[in-house]
C-alpha cells in the first residue's frame, strides 16, 4: 500500500538511482543531474529544493546522510568523494583522498558515523576516516582477495565489519578494524574472531553479479540479491543458501525484521520474502496494490523485454499514460534503491521509501500489510 507518491518531474528529468533522508526525514537528498546532488525540504505537501551540491564532475553514484553527525557523504564516477558539512547556512565540501583510479560505485557511513566505506571499480574498498592531526579525510584500502568491481556494501552493527558484493559473483565479509577509532572486542564476532584491517572473515558464492547486500540487525546474517534472479542469505553457521526467484533480478534489498526482507528491481514492484532460520527464503507478498497484474507479467521475462515501450505501453503510438495496456504498478520503471522511512531499521520497519528510474520516490506502508503477509499461504 502506498502512503505518499512524489511523482516524476518533481526531482528533475533524470532517473533516480539513489536517495537518502536526514535523521528526522524532513529533508531528502537525490542525484538527478550530472554531478549534482539536490537537497529538498520535505515538510510540505510537495518537495522544495533548498540546496544543490555541485562539486562532482561525473554522475553521482552514492549518497549517504549520517544521522549522528548530520554530514553527507557523496561519491561519483569522477573517482572522488566529498564529505559535506552544513556551516553558515550552506553545505561546504571537503575532498576525501580515496586514491582510486576507477569510478566510485557506492558509499555508506558506519553506524557510529566516524568512518565510511566507498566501493569502486579499482577492485578495492576505501574505508575513510578523519585524521585529526592532519585535519583531512584519509582512506585505507581493503584489497585482497577482491578481483572485481565492488558494487555494494553494508556495515556490521559493531562498526568494525563490512560486507561487500561485486561483479565476481562473490559476497565477502571483511574486518575494517582501525585501532585509532575502534576498541577491539574481547569476544568473537558473529563471523569469527576479529582480525586486523583488510582481512577477510568469510566468502560466499552467488548466482550473478551482486546488486545489493545488507546485514540484519545483530549482524549475524547477510542477504544479497544478484543478477541471476536469486536471493542469497548467508551466515557463518548456516553457510550460504541461494534461492532462485521466478522474477526479474532485484537491484536492492533491505531487512524489515530479523525474519523478513523486502526487494525491488526490474519488476517495478517491491516484493517481500520471509527468511527462515536455515537461511532459506519464501515469497510472502507484494507491497504494490496491483500485485495480480504485475505478478503475471513478471513471470514472463521474454514478454516484458519484447514490449514496444519499456515504460509499459504495447500500443503502436501510446506513451504508456492512458493506454489500456499501460503498466499497472506504481513505479513505471526499475526500483533502484530502498530505505527505511519510519520505524526501527532492520527490526520493526513501518514504512519504506523507494526510488526508481521513472523519477519517482514512493513511501510504502509496510505495517498495514504485515497481517496479510502472516496469513499468506505459499
């Protein structure tokens, strides 16, 4: 069930690949134009553009807003990353020394907000932190055994582990312990004993290049969605369980609770799955109210790709707007990013937000459909 739809055109003409909210969800940052990140005030009925961050020269591929420090981190295809601090009524950038020679692909703050990680095509993960003595942001590289582009990553709740996915069909868990910032735990983590920075703790195979990964709330399990139309849940005790889906590939995944995830991708609709204790995944339902029409089409990938208009129209001259054959889903193109909008992240999510290549941002009411999912028989 949709709660709010911010339609196409409100954020410019470009597709939306990433979005992020501030701590109280009153402001939204999106990348809509080449090299620009727009910040909108979301308190009214419609978004109001307040600031434009325009220091990047390439497409902005990652944005993350740290609720703890109110700092924004951005990365781009121009191989740079910036940390933005709000001072004197404006957002001021600080360049981060990433030391990468390929495009950056993703960025995320750590839970404590004292460091962030950047994935790139340089086959490294840059873990960045502020060097107080020299007064600038520096990066340490996680290198081995990465042999591909890092496409996605997520932080463990202990602030010292990182899960990453890449185009080599691998999901890996790394130690990113930094002695200047972190206190080494006395007990083993859920992925084994803590190791020095850059050491790999676990590695798992998927069925395609990995689009998105996420730790659960306590960090004992990680979920990944890959281009092979599979959902992979992995843990140190249970290993990796690859569950094939009869749908087009998912591009983004998020934990709703410890036993439920939500995915979005090339089927244009957010799908919910139940995760059992043995890491197997079972389809639970769809958040889009037009589930019946969408689900029927999503089972036939060849028919979708043969349509004359990818936006949903199959008529000769239609634009997918008023045609009887137009797509019935809320999103009219791929869902690219899912975030928690209301509730406790990864524990009891009440609402989620999604953005897509159709230029829309949609708020979905997850809590209202929980009872229906509980009664669903698969």
